[in-house]
C-alpha cells in the first residue's frame, strides 16, 4: 500500500473520530485509514487519483 500512495498528500490524524454519517456506519477499513490520515488528495498508483474528505467534512449541517 505504501508504494500505491507514495505521492499522496495525507491530512493530519483527526481530533475526533466519526463512525456514523447520515445514520450509516462507516466501514471498519475506511475508519482505520481515516484514524491515521483523515483523508487527503493526490495520485494513487500510476494512473489513479483520489480525494478523501476529512471526517468532519462528511457531516451535514
């Protein structure tokens, strides 16, 4: 996985974990990733690109 995300710009770890959004529980593997990186944006592998919002950004007002 490190090679796949080698040029990815990760965010800092979240101050507070959010496990439910709009009444749906977030998947465990996603929560594990977010607990360390809280999202980020950048190239993934040779031809991919990803944008993962910070956990707080998933909540609606």
